């Protein structure tokens, strides 16, 4: 993501698809469609296109959607995801909450790590302490800030042992919060809250999460990691519900070239892929409509500017950028998959959120928006004879509609006296560069960590690990903190909306569009349930081999 899961449900790895398939498609065409045996011929193996090469499978370091897809098959937290990605009991069989909502007690099921060592509450204590330990430099440490002393530990003021988590006995994990967190069960599906096998981490060190060393408690185990080629996981016979897992093997492929991924799916080499080449949507609708069933997704594509660099510390420049962008051109003429133009930061229809915030310029005509953008740039010291020259960093997928979006924005900004050079970096470099705020303008995306508006608004807290633009406003921080103290869901939603209003007034970012789910999947993959987070744990999936053999390859 990334969210990514983006990035992660999370930082989302990549955008839309590439330029037309042209001759490359022709090379795959045969005299006519025909049903032939599937390329793999194994009813118990699923081949998943997964966007890009993961950076890590360490729960403390994972920050992207494609990493979450794999790690969610290898490790189970207190809560886990149902087929529709809603939270269901994972390692926690049951739990109780104190009357004030500040103490949660989780009672764990009997379970084993994949090496046969029992999973205990101490593995959660160890994992959570490791997450907030500043020495770990975990990008998601802030997610545990609702836990007592988490922020103080993460800032180095207290030792990790001061974190408000305890293990009274091997099967009991106790969490003390600093404020009520009605979204806690949703949050506990997140990879950063997973247990860590202490006996392995302390023995293997940083290499513990690599193939050959990795130990998990999930439905699959890591068997192979060939960088930039594939990651293979196989069924874990020690998983607590192994008898309910249909697949024997799942192979994840980095597929940052969405055209190539579609061709592989057409030829029988992939069963699913995390992205659709959006410029080929008409061909897909005409020839393979069965592979694409989008639903509105809790994710937003946006432009981030570096608030720590001039002139982006000037709200007039940020507002001018916002005004100059035509969201409808991007969604209706370039992507054309049903994305919703974004005039707010939080996607529609999130639970317990009024969704009333939005940029006022939405009602202005395009001409009026541009005139206002030009006037703001002149006020900031720029104009036709003194243009702002800057850089615009994108994720360097081979996907052409994503590049087309960047090119369109480049032309839009040029009308507002802003000349941008497009810098295309691969996902790993994009991630590391944004993390250290080494950019002028960039275009990330964010997929919700859980069904709660704070999953988006928390990105902008001062000093946050995913606050790539280095935005800071004490009024916003205070409003977000007030929302965290509020028990009543309706009142909390109002406070969160007021926090979003501050972001909008500051033009903290430039939201572009809210995604629809971008995954494509063959219909013989059973158990795949479209959902707003677009997460699909492999434990719920199976292959209808008879249907796969009948599949027409194009």
C-alpha cells in the first residue's frame, strides 16, 4: 500500500496499466480461441500476480500492499481476515474489554509456529515491543500509539518494556490503551500487529524473515524467494485450521508490467493479478469480462508535495496545484474504470464517518479554477515569465495509463506556470525516497489499514512514519488526538471530519481519485470475494480444476 496494505493498505505499489498491447498482443493471438489444458495443470496451486517485488516480509518492516498479500498468508495475528476481509478471530479465540474501554484481554488458542514451537502471548509482547522500539525503525510504529506508552517508547523516552502489553500466562495477552479505540479489532488484522517468533528473531537477526529462516503461524510457509521472479509458499501442516485450507501451494509473481501480466493471464500463466491495465479496459470488457468485477475501494491516489521545501511550504502554491488538476479528465478519459474523482481525502462510505469535508473549488468551472490557480501563483512570485520548475516523482511501473496520468498532470500544471520534469523510480527507490522526504512532488496512493477514517487521517500527524510530505499543523494534531479520546462513535466521526477539514484548508495534499478495486481474477478461482480493501487471503481460495481446463485462452 505502500495499503497496503501502499501503498499499504498501505502504500499501494503501482497505478494503472500500460500503453496498448499492439503487436505484443498479436504475438499471443492464435487462429481462434480454444480450450486447452491449463499451463500449470495443478489443481492445488494458485499463481498470483502481485504488483511488485516486496521489500521485506518482516511484520515490523512491511509497509506495502504486495508485502501484506504474502505476509497475510504466512502469519496470523490476534484477528485475521474473513473472505470479505472483515475481521474475524485469529490467534485470539475470545476477548474481554473493561468498562472504560482501556483494557483488552485476549485469550489465545493453542497453536504452533511452523517449526513446531508453541505460539504464546510472549510472542505478541515481543513483537509489539519490537515494533515501537526506535531501533527497529518500523514505519508503522505509530499504529500502536493508542497503546499505553507506545509513543514515548517510539520516541526513545521510555524503554520498550514500558509498553502497555503483558502476558499473565502463555495463553493470555493483555493490552492497556491510553484512550478507547473502537476500531481496535479492525486494526488487529494489520500485519504490524502480528506476533514475532522470538526464538527465531533473536537467533537469526535481520535475516530471520528470509526463505530458509522464516517461521510463521499461518496457513502457509515460505519455501522460496527468488528476487524479482517469484515467492513460493506451501501449505503449513501445523496451521490450526490446516484441514480447511484447500491449496497446497501459492506462487506470487512481481508483475509491475500490467500488460505483460494480462498476457500471462490470457495464456494461462496467471490466475489473478493485483492490477488491471486500465487503458485496455474496453478490450477486457469485450473479450474477458468475467475477470473484472470492481467495487469501490477504500483507497485514494494523490499528489504529495514536500512541505519542508520551498515553495511548497506556501499554501498558495499548494492550492494552485490543487486547482490546476482536472480529476474528471483523469478518471473519465484516461483510466475509465470507474474511479471516483476525489475532492476530499477520506473515501466515501467509511464506517462511522459523516464524510462532509471537501474542497470548495469543486463547484467552480474549469476556467475559473485555472484563473484562480494562475492568480495564486502570481501572488507567490511566479508567472509566465518566472515559472516554477520542479520535479514530479512517480512509480516506474511499465503501466502506461499511470504514465499517461502523470503526463496529463504535467500539462495541467504547465497552465498554472508550473513546469515539472517526471522522474520515474522503481517501487523500492520510490518508497525509500519518499520516506526520507527527498522529493519535491510525488504521487503515492494509500489503501486503508482498516475501515476507519483515521487510517487516512493518521498519515498526516506530525512526524508520522508515513507522513511523506512532512506536513505539520498543531491544530490538526490536536483535533486527531481529541477524536482518539472520544468513545461515542458519532461524536468521534465529527471530530475526525473536523480534522480532515483542516487538511483541506491547508491543501496538505492533492487527492486525485478514489479507486475501484483493481484486481483481475479468473472465475475458476473460488472463494474470491470482492471487498473495499481488495485483500484476499489464500486460505479461503481454491481452484475448480474442471472449470480451469475448460478456460478459453486468448
